[in-house]
């Protein structure tokens, strides 16, 4: 708070301005804290109220002082008046402080609400960077246009996904023909293939963004494996939803799950090798000398391989989807896609619930 | 005829099974004992290796995608031969492989690494191997090529 010197003068006239000066000091310091509208007007109101009160007091003082014209009572009169004015000033100061603290409290609540809103919006991919998220260390300021485009497209993708899920649900309940159902299934499948295409483009823009699943909600990210879900895990979720399956189908699905697992393991081991290579490249030479540009240049080249992994993992996801479509009947495929879609919706909802859960004040 | 190649895990120093013909074989030490690589300056051996191995994977040295293919095949019970290509030999090896392929359908064009050959023919890259495995067709092909015995 600005501590501009207030002149304490005995003169009655200047004494009147003293509390006003203090009021403006409270107001100044509060305005610089950046809460524009309501606070300023509240303060102005309060200032006006207090000004009126102080004017009443000042009008009041001449009255009694007229009675005490004798010299003997003059010093007492002055002392009394000064004490009264001091009390007045202190009272006004306390009221100002109370108003100030109340404004701070409400601003704090507003800030928390804004943070939550941003988190929600970011989870839906509508916000670029997510600077308030603890997972983003440092600057989100440098906006990568490729990633910005991806986030926007992804937002639309999720909306489209939701409407497709609704359509599938309605269609299955309405018992439409297999021919019509096949169209819905194809559309839903292509929607996923579009996502993989989008991801491939975005991976060229920022592969680490893709590897960390930054466009996904927090609960989805918990299951992250090379920039997305593990196909074998999704199969585990889906298969119980598809009953009844024929014996052949059960066998085929079993084989598919095993193949998925094997492919995933191979990719995981490849990733581990890449990590090892990268660590060796970064740590090459003496650690501690303080100069390391050549090592980083080598390491930079190795990073290109990460893009291939994201692409291969998505390719695996796509192949798994297609194989499932081959194994299942149209109706089963529709149910499977509906189940898968809702599974993702539930995970996103879980993330929102988690983000907005009641927390103890900091 | 397809040989059953001894797997390198048990032989930390390279040598044996893989070297074919005139051994101007510069056998580079591999960081990864699991990877039976043989670097050869004489690239004409390439053609012979393709025809003599049930499954052979050509890949750049230290390439992680090559590693993925290898782990996948290993997981299926296959003993793949891996030919690690040095950067300076890359062009020559690709040329040689193109000549090998040109005998069949020239549709594949110049092969990209990692390149998997099965039963003496170009099969494809990692993507094809993955796709074929997911669709359940890889194991029968491997058996047919003699890389797997039930």
C-alpha cells in the first residue's frame, strides 16, 4: 500500500482533509490490484458515504466550540475534537479495510471459478496451451499453429463423435435394416480413421504433444500408450458388451487380442530401445563440462524416430478396428462402436468430475 | 533350403551361421547382444542371404523400427536374421535389393528400411508385418516360408 505521508496538522480545516486522504490511499492501492468494475464503484460509494459522514462531523464541531469560547476550555476543546476526529478516521479506516478484504475474497472465488472453466474448456480441446495445468511446465505462450489447428479439429471431432453415438443408439433401438446400419458403422469407422490422419499431421508439428496425449482429458491420459489407447485394453472393454458371440467369433477375437498384445509389446520394446539410444546420445562425453551442443545435435536426429512410433501405434489401432469389423456382424459392430464411444464419453465425464470436485481452500 | 539359425543370445561374440561366402565379413560388435547383426562391405552377399534365409530383415544400424520388427518376429517363435546396414552402404544395399525384387513384380519399387524378406521374396515393411499379423495371416505365411514349424 502506498504510504504517502499524511500531514497531521492541528489546524481544523486541514484536519478535515486528513481522513479523505487516507480513503484515497486505500482506493489507490486497491485499484492497482486490477479488479476493475465493481470494486471501483463500491469504493467510490463507500468514499461518498464516508465523505458525507465526515462533513456532518465537521459541521457539528463548530457548534459545540462556540459554547466553549472561554480561554480555559479551548485546549480541552481542541484535544476533544482531535480525539473525535482520530476516532472517526480510525473507524473509517477499519471500514475501508473491511470493504477491501471483502473485495479480495470475492475476487479469489471468481479466480477459482475461472480456473475451473478454463480447465474444462481445455479438456474439450478448446483452449490452446493449457497454461494453468500443472502438467505444462513453463511457456505455453508459443502457440504451435499445427497443434492449434489439431486442437480445434479435435473439438469438432468430439462433437461429431457424440452425435454419431446418439445416432447409433437410436438406430439400434429402432431396429433399422442391416443395410442402413452398415452405413452408420462405416461412418463411425471412418471417423476414427480421420482422427488417425489428424494425429499423423499433428505429430509432424509436435510429436511430444502427441506422445503425452495433451489433447485428451486427464482420465484418458491415465491409460496412455504411445499417444493413445492400447488396442488390447479396448478389446477387453468391448468384448463383454458384444454377447452373444459364435464360437468362431470368440476364437477370432481371442486371436486378435493376442496379436494386438504381441504387436504392442514389440512397439513398446522398440520405444525402450529408442529411449536408451536417446539417453546415450544426450549423455555422451563428459557430463559436467558445461558444453554439449554436439551431443544435442545428435540427439535431435534421434527424435525423428518418435514420429514413426506414433504413426505405427495409430496404424495398429486402425488395423485392430478393421479386423473387429471383419469378425463381427453389422449389428454387433454397431453395438461395439456405440459401446466404445460411450466408454470414451464416460472417461471424459470422469475427468470433468475430477477437475471440479470440491477441494479445500488453498 | 532354409537353415535353422542359432540365435545369438547364447553366443555373445558374433561369428558362425550368418557369414556366407568370402569372409571379408567385417563383423561389427553389436551393443545389443540380442541382435545378430552382420555388417558386410561386400554387398553381393545380399542376394544370397535373401535366398538362403527363411526370414531376413534389412535395417539401418541402430534403427528402432527394425528392432520392433525383430521383437515381433521373435515373439512369434521366429529366428530372424537381421542385416544391419551402415549408412555408407545403404545406397549399395538398396540397389542390390532392388535388383533382387525386380525379378518379381516390380510394384514394390525401391525397398525402404526396415525391409522384411520371407522365403526369398520381399514381404514389406513394419506396417505390412503389423497389418498381416493383426489379420491373422502372418503366421501361415511364416510357416509357408519355413520360418516357423508348428
